[in-house]
């Protein structure tokens, strides 16, 4: 299959394994690359000294040994509240990471540095205004984050944001993210004009994911109505499974937290504290036996019924994509 995404990233199938905080790991990325897709991870998964350098060295070796067209990339949170942003960008540029996804801020510096050695930069966008700013800076693609996505979901349905982006920016690949867990979902996005899809929640329920079995089981057993938005993790609305612990602590920031988040003198440092605190909560949540369960997931949990190896997940989605195209062809006869 050839799309603008497969051409831009030199991959065989138009899918990105989405970057997932505390979930994405080396084993998952290697399986993604070996099966012809682009597999990504957040650099914030590797916060200790030399960890990021080591994982990038290993991934570069794995990529060099591929017999298919696959690749890997990193997700950088480019907000000023990310204290590791500049350090992580320098490491990634030094290691010549082939593909970047930027989130929650201006991608200007990432684009400038990545383009010095030919790397691609795709930007998370949720509306046309932000997309225009990214396009003006020279981004190579958009990750259209829509309703139903895990983590920081967008407010608009993919059926609107994808064709709107494709129409306004016909030369920039649009990748659909949010609620996609099977081949029919992939085909629906391609028909709308997307160049590919980004899939996250489906891969939480994989054997390679090192999160707790309880988390994986919750992905399989939850329904779309079990997904709620919370401000308690990062200050920005984030989708999680509505566990008893999530209900107990509530979903909204207090009046004082909102005040500190909006005050010009305090917002930078308070938001940084909220995000660091949220990361620590999530870090505990993914461990086995922890009752403080804050589990990120998208509404595609409705479509996930089993825990499989990453290869089996990708193979199934490729097969389902072929079947969905055949069904469309039958309708046109």
C-alpha cells in the first residue's frame, strides 16, 4: 500500500504505533518496525541519565538490520513546562532520530533541527488554526487528534477534522488519531483523505507492553462509556478509564489550582508541578497491585477484546484493511 505517509517515512503500511507515556517500550517498537510500520515513543519514558541515549542506540541498530520498510520515531512535549525538552531534543538530533511527533507547543525548534539531517516532523493538531502555524513553520505532516483518542484527545470528530485539514493543506499528509482499532477504521480514514492512522490504545493490550495485567484487562473489559476526561493528571483534559480511584479523586481541578494555572506569575511553575506530579501518579498506576489506578485509554476500548503480541495485532489490522477494501469494492459492483 502506498500513501503519502508510507512514502514520507519509507514504511510498508500506513500506520503509526502511537507514543504512549509509560507504555511504549523497546520490544513494542522493534516489533512495529519489523512489521512495516512507524513505531514511536515519548522521550519522557526515559528520564534517567543516559537512558534515552541507550534506547536510541538500540533502535538505530534494530532499524539498520530490517529486511522490510519500517521506522521509529519519538514524541517530544515542546511546552516550556517540560524541563527535559531541550536536553532530549539535543540527544535525539545527535542520534539522528528519523521521525518526530511534537505535542503541546510550538514545533519551531524541532523542525529546524530535524531538517538539518533530513528527519521528518509531524505535529499533533486539533484544529485548523494550530495546523496553519505548524504548516507555516514547515512541518512534514499533521497528526489529527480527534474525539475518542487516548490521552489528550481533541474536541473535533475525525470525520470533520481530517477532510478539513486535507482540503486546506493538500500537500501535507494528515494522520488520523483517535478511536481506531481495526482495519475498517483504517479504511474509513483513508477514504476521508487521511494518509494513514495512529493507533495507541490497541497496543496497550499487547504481550510486549510491560504495564500491569490489571491495566491490560481493563482495556479489554472496558466500554466506550467507561472513558472519561480528567484534569487531575496534567491540567489539560486527558482521557482515562473511569476506575473507582478516578471517581474518588474527581475529574476537575479545584478553584485554587485553576487560579494558579492562569496567573501570569505562577502558571509556568504550577503547570510544571502538576505535570510532574501527574507523571508520578501514572508511574505508580501502571504497576501491578496498585489501587491508585489512573489508566489512560481511548474510546476504542469498545473494539478491543483480547491481548495479543504486537505482530498479531498488526497482521490482523492489515488483513482487516484488505477485507474492508474488498467490501467497498463489492458495494460498487
